[in-house]
């Protein structure tokens, strides 16, 4: 039986239900995919407005969009190899 500070420490260190969700490798992968798609959903709709504000040309917007897509593809492959 735990007494005194040991009992308090044991209660304090108990994993929360949210942390227990991350015990499964599948849930960790789903979280990574969600964060990736959330980032895409935040960045892509704002790019045309940012380019218009900064005076960018349609060609530079096309190049940046292509580079972003290539970075997403490369990052996805790296995450796939790591996972």
C-alpha cells in the first residue's frame, strides 16, 4: 500500500483518457494525418489573398503552389517510411 507522498504521486502520474488514446500506433498515425490535413486546410485558402496583398504574379503563385505540393508529397513519403 502506498502512503503519504507516494500515494499523491501515483494519483498525479495516472494517464488521462486523452493520453491513453495515444497508446495505439494507429491513433498516433491518425493524429499525424489530421494535423497534416488541418495545416493544408489552413494554408491553401489563404495563399491567393497573401499573394495579392504582396503583389505576387500568377506565375509565382503557381510555382509556390507546386513547391508546396511537392513538399507535402515528400513529407508524406518520409512520414510513411518513419512510421
